[in-house]
C-alpha cells in the first residue's frame, strides 16, 4: 500500500475515528484502525465491535493495499505534522512508514485480514434533516439510564408513528425511572422500518450526535439486522441496537394534571442553579412551592446552610408543595429552546410534566421526591 | 457586620482567593475566608498558613464587623447571583445572610477570632515591573523539583547581585538535578534584602504569577521574617519561604562548551514534539545527532515504532551524539521568546547549555541521558 494525502484531510479523518476506538482493549486489533487504499481513495474504518465508522476520501494511490495500525499513535503523529503532503507506505511485516518532508515515522502495523469486518450497508435509507435529528438526540440522551442491570433503559427509544390526522412523526423517548424525555418531529414519509421501535445505546447515539454536529442538510438513516445506520457524504456510522423491548412509557406520562404554571425558562434555570448550591449533595433536593402569584424554591444543607428564591408567576390554584432532584430539572431546562416552560403539577406525589411552551412536541416528566 | 457590594466586584475578589484555600483541610477554619468590614471597606483574607492573600475594596458598610465563612460555598453562591447589589449580614451565632433581590442564602459562619492571624506588612518595599517578574517566574518555575525529600530544590531561588560593571540584577534560579533554568533582569537599585537569596516554594510562586498576570505597571516586592511579599493596589500576597540553603548551582553551569549550534526555536520545538511521540513513555529519550549542516532527532519505542527528523543548521565541528529527556527540552523551548536558540554541546556526557539567542540573560542547562 502506498498513498499521498494532505495532512489536514488525513488528520481530520483520523481525529474523527478516535472516539469510536477503545483506548485499552483486551484485543490488540481493536486499538487499531483499518486503512484501505484502492481506486484513488482511502477508506478509514474504526470499530469497537458495536459502533462502526467508515470514512472515505479521494487521495493519490500509488499501490493499493490495506493495513491495520494503532489509531491513537497514527493520529498523534499525523496531527503534529506540518500542513503538507503526507505519504503512507506499508512495507514488509506490516511496518507503516509515514513521511512528510524530512520527517519519517515507522509504526508497526497488523494484517488487514485480522481487522473485524465492517457491517454491510442496508439497501434503503431514509432522508432526514441533520439538525432536527441532532436536536432530538440532545433533548433525550441525558435522561437515558446508566444502570446496566436494566439494559433496556440505557438507550433512547426510536419509533415512527402516525397521528389521528395521518401525519407521520419520528419519536425519541428516554427514561431512567426518575424522569422521562420525549420528542416528536414530523417525518416526510412513513418509512416503516421504525414501526416496531428500536433502542439505540447511549454511546452510539452520542456518536450520531457528533457525526451530525457540523452538518446543515439532510443525512440518511436506516435500520437493518439489529443495527442503526447514518450516512452522510463519504462517512457511514452504524451501531448495534439494544436487543430488548422498551417499557410502556406512555403510562408514565400523566394524561391530566391539576394545574399548569407558566414560568420563564431562563429565570427558573438560574434560580434552580442557585438554590441547588445549598441542596443536599447526594439527593440534590429542591422544594418548589406554588402559592398565589409566586413560585418559591428552597433548599437546605445540614452543613452549608439554606437558600430561598422567589419567582413571580401567574398562579391561581390552591398551594402545592413538591420536591425534585434539581439536577434532573436543570438538564431538561437546558435542552429546551423556548422562552417559557409550562409546569404541569397535581400534588406533591404525582409525576410533574414539564413542557416547552413554544414546542408542543417536546415534553418531560419528572417524578417528585417524597418529603415530610 | 452588614455590607452592600456590587456582585461582580465581590465575585471577582472571592474567585481570586480560591486557589489559596485548601479544598480539604484538617482544620475546618482553613476552608474559610475571613470577611472584615470597617470604615467603608471590606477586607477579604485567605490563607493556608503558608500563603496569605488579603484584598480590600470600598463598599457600603452598614455595621462594621467580621466573620469567617466557607470560601468555596460563598464564592459559588455569589458567582451565581445576578449582576446587582448584594447585601451580606452577620446575625447571631455567626450565621451569614447573603441577599440579592428575592434571593436569600444563609451560610453558617465561624468566629473571626478563630481565623489565623495574617502576617504583618514589612516597612519597605521595592518597586519592580510586574511583567518582568511574571516572565522570570515562567522562565524558571517549571524546572523546580517536586521531590519533597530535597526540600531546598522544590522552590525557585531569588537573589540580587552586582556584576563587574556595577550593574545590579535580580536573579531567579531553579533546578531539579536534571536541568537548571536561570534568568537575570536589571534592578533599578540594589535593595539589599535579597543579598543572601531566598527560596520561594512552587505553589506560592505560582500565586505570585497569578497575581501579576493581569498587571502592566510596577508592583511592590519585599522580604521580611521568612516571608516574601507582593503588594499591588489593595491586594497583598505573602508566602513563607523555604528555610534551607540553595545548592551551589553555579558549578552546574559549564564555563565552556566545545561548540555552539544555532537552531530556529519553533522548528526545534515542533520537531521534538513530533519525534518524542515515539520515545519511551517513561524516559522520553530523544537522541540528537549533530553532523555536517544538520541536526537529526531520533526516537525509538519498542511498542509503537520509531521516528526521525532532520533540521538544517550550520555546524562545522566533528559529529556529536547526545540523548535528552524530550520533556525537559520542550519545557525550556516553550518559555523562551527569541527566534533562535544556541545549543552549547561538548559531548554525549557533559551538560548541555541552551541559550535564547535573543536574550543573553536567560540560560538553561540540561543533563544528557547515558546511551550506549
């Protein structure tokens, strides 16, 4: 194998692959990336066996060929090279020579045949706006669980559905048992592949987010044989789905609440951040009390003191007192976009609904904490 | 005690005090700062018993008084408040009430009398340019040792001296036994207090650097009763000096070297950074070989491969081969300012001198590593 490629291009592709690769793997080959040169292109593949990323770019190919080489070291080396043409050559025993001007590196490679095979591409993809999908991820990913003993909660549920007006939506839902986040966005067509719904693991969905981060237009989405795929330009990312069924989340969402309170989102966010400074470090309990024309937040830490903040709101119902984990509340407020939120409360024990007042298709449910 | 102060002013002063305070102290009072209100000013003092920082600023004083309160919590609270007037009031049992609009915090305080007394100010100070002193710190601090068993090497030696032309200089020297850094800068007068020389501990000197960071003009420097003081506007910082004598560093600096090689500093810095990527992780050994018209850097890592880079230089002597810890070399090159450096080499075993070609008053010595 022998290629020539611009340092900046090569470095960017190698950089992008790093987060997929495990830093310390029990199998040495998994600390590597796969380089394949053919027909005027280089293909760079990275996998941790669950997540797989393939990137292709045109370059000068002197001799086609392939090699596996340390993902981290190759990136460290290429990143530090001057902005000039870099040559990569594979010699006997898989030694990889990286050259740029009067700079030469030799890195020990491994046979390309030892690299895990990358998943085959599905036949059909669905076009979807990158920014919309990325924001859907950001609005749900934080509420997925880290508890590996309930594996079905450690991902985000993705499903298509059609409402009574026959409009199609793509839905993402996540919950860790303490809170739930759910977002719907219109689908141009009903693809069918997400009728049953799939659970995308957290790390993999994070990679989707990163892939879509710099993009404006549409990307291509597919599900096939237990994997979810995203394709954009010459890059393809796929993740193994969680092989389990998602719980009946709809029963967690209260169909009715006693009262809605509308509050300025940023004011509530700032107040919660302040008051939570003196909440219990473990539980992060903040008590919210809605009384006539005001919402009062309080906290109490046996060691560091107590805090109180009052927000002016329109509220005409009988007083309600409810306690939350401030961290859960803050995470939801941070990913909402609207100026105001609507807080649906019933009493101190019933689940509380948080809606973005400017986005009817996003909601969150937070379970209150029991207080005396 | 009762004061009113602008949030931004208060937050900045509290923020500045954080690095002095120990996060976890065996004595609870040392996690606190001391607030003292008197005559239209607030004085904020912080100490870890070795480093002491006192800041004063005018504010509205309703009732004079003093209290000690958690440095970290008070800062967290004040930092999150809106940009408005903040009131601080001390009530019975040292409870501190911080109020801003409809926001109220109560923090448990401790009696001001329990706070360690701050060191008294010396009578005379020496004026010295802030930027010059800060750069002197940056040019030496990295070479001081972390080895607590040789306490006299864990600080930077500060001394005044007069040359044969009767010009006075302030000198900083540091060494950890493997490398040495020494900088001289002209003194307007000969203060006398640094005739013997003092050893400033690393952490304390880092605080001096931070204090001087944003400043342009002169600051005031003093040494008295085992402490070094820096005063600027309404802030005074002092540190306990290391009570030991500094070794005879002058004998480490070669009076003569066999040959000088002039190299572009940034080119050498970049080359070393690259080649060191494949050096042994532990020793970071990079071999430098000066041959006719070139300097070649090489490294070899049993696991990750090898690297080689050639730099063009003017060199007319017989070839020399010398091995270094790349990390030591990189640290020195980073704090030099000139376009070129001069490398004074004798052979593979003798100490190597690194000079900033544009600054005759800064030099570094690096001990080579033995190679076969």
